[in-house]
C-alpha cells in the first residue's frame, strides 16, 4: 500500500483487526517493515498493525536533502495523520527506537505503551580500536583535503571513507550517508526521564550495534521501564527468538 507524505511516495502495510489495539511499527536503519512479519502475525487477531518504510527503504522514495531526527519525527506524525492512526502503541527497532524515544519523550505523541527493540538513541563509549580508527581517518581526511594534494588525490578520500566507515554508511547513497552522520551523533539520554508510559525493552545479550549496556541505561532512566534480555542473540534479537518475543509481547500488549 502507498500514501503520499510531503511529496514522497511512502510504502506501508495495514493489517490485523481494524478496530483492535492500534500499533505502529518503526523499523531500523537500512531495514524495512518486513522484519516485523512474525510480530504482526502473532498480534493481528487483536491489534491493528501499521508498519511504514522510512524514506530510502523498501519502495518508499528517498528524501532529497539530509534529515535529522526531528525530520523523522515530523514524517511519522504526518504519516499517522494520513492513515488515521491515533495514539498507537509504538514499536521501534534500532533507529525506529530512536524515533520512538524522541516522539514520546517530547510529547509529540501520547502512546499508551512503547516497545524498544535493540534501540538506538545513545552514543556509546567507543572502544580503543574504534577511537584509533576514527583518529586515523580524520588524519587522512585532513591531508587529502589540502588544496595542493586534493587536485591529485582522485578517489583516495572516498576509498578511505569506505575503509574506515561502517557497513551502514558505505551501503547508503550520499543523502542517506549525511543523514546517518546526523543521527549517530544524537544522544537522547537527557530526555529519557520524560517518558511516562509503560516501556518494554527487548534486547539481544550479544548486541554489538546497540550494546546491552545501553539497554540498562535506558531502563534506569525511563521511570516505568522493564528489560527483557534474549540470551545468545544480537541486534535483531526479536528475529532470532521470534516465539519467545511473541510470548513477551502478548503479555505486554493487553
């Protein structure tokens, strides 16, 4: 299904019981609403489940200029209005969790509950190896950007970006690369205490993208939060243990 939001053709799905509990599902960076298929199937007998693909994902158009977190929140609000979705329970995985935190903490939406799945939103402490890589790239970028050298360096700077950049960064087109830089440098810990609704955190024990240490900080800062850790799973913990996740969600979404 498609709707238009700010001249962007937006892909979404709307399934389940139309007069049931409204649920909005927001996916992670570079992903799509397909990751929620098992969760949708497990809840569609009593919920209306609406999942949207962010710009540049699935068959949704890519934005023309780089976005920040406020732009994503504005997009979600306009999408909800367009499809007639009011005060839904919000699920957010990774980047979708970052958007969920911002929307809820700033009072832009008033969900009865939220579910954060391996959520982004904090800037984790870099490991010594990560710090060294970042320092090396900055040094190389500074040298290759010098006017005298820049004329002859060709694609060396782009090669350096690919060598030192993350997979998410390297796989994205330029507008999404600039967007990603804005997002990963956003830390939301100061607004987490403003979230007053019941909040369920589901996390992978071995998540390296948004580590379990982040989950414990988020749980501590949100007044009414509970953390469920899925043993042996990574950043897509809910996909690795779908039946355990479904049981947890069935208990939480009543």
